[in-house]
C-alpha cells in the first residue's frame, strides 16, 4: 500500500498492447478471462463479441457497445444498505485508451 501503489500507473504506458491486466497477488482467479478479453477486443455486433458478452455476468447490465475496462467491487468495504460498493484496486482489465 501507500506510494508503492503508483507502480500500477505504469500499465497505462503500455500503449502497444490492446489490453493490460492489473492483478494483485492477493487476488485469486477462479475462471479463465478469455471472455473479458474477447468482449473488449470485439464489437458487440460481431459473433465473437456477442458470444463473449453472453458469457459475462455483470452487476448492472447491459454491457455497453464499447467496453473500456472491467474491475471488481469491494463488497467488504460497503455498508449493507449502500447500493454501490467501492472499486477494488487489486484487479483491473483495461486498455491504454482508458
């Protein structure tokens, strides 16, 4: 934590890559991320884009035509009556255009 978190900003300089993943070591993946990548790389009207969007579960549908990022919410930091939770900074899939 603290100033060491600024290293994450380096990911936004990787403009030669269409997508980057910020992933803290205390984050565990339970499923492949192929659908996230496909939904970001392929427009929603293409067969690949439609199929990828169909495999993604989101909290607030529908998904937009162009997806710039996926992130997780931190449900442990929200009060039970709050409708929206804070963004959890340990996992982010985005592109440099964001």
